[in-house]
């Protein structure tokens, strides 16, 4: 069973930046999607960004031009660079991988944007 471990969350002021990282315990094929989701208090989990081999990255409209997803296939890692953070970006951020047969979730990392 693949395990995903996120890191890099924390408390940041509005306008600040954070970089989230996620490492998979097993090889993730380049063609398989690696994604970031988030869940704000009292809200449903939502897709933030997704990256699949050979395709352009996909972003939620609310983070377009502020967040950048990237991956390092040789290390089985995916990153989420976040700039110009807003209070509404607050939530638990989850790493997600879907391969041909299964899907996997990390436990999440808390991001809090507050002054």
C-alpha cells in the first residue's frame, strides 16, 4: 500500500508564501496523476492542483496564477508552491495519487493564513 507524506505547512501572514512537499513510498509512474486537495473548516474537500504526465497542470480557479504544482519523478515527490496567500487558503492540504488500479491519500498538512 502506497503511503503519502506531506510536509511544509504552517502559519503564514496574508501575502506570504509556503512550499508544500509530498513524498510517496513507492514509485509513481509519470503517467499517473499527482494532485493536491484542500479542505477548509466546514467545507468539502476540493481539488487545488493536478499534474499528469504529458499534460498541462490543472488548477482551481481560486489559486490560478498564485500556486504552482510540480513533481520530481525520480524522487516520487510532488510540490505545491504557494504565493500571495490569502486567509481563504486556510485548510488542510492533502496529497493524492491515482494510478491504474487504486487511489491514495496522505494525512494532510495544515496551512493557516492569518495576521
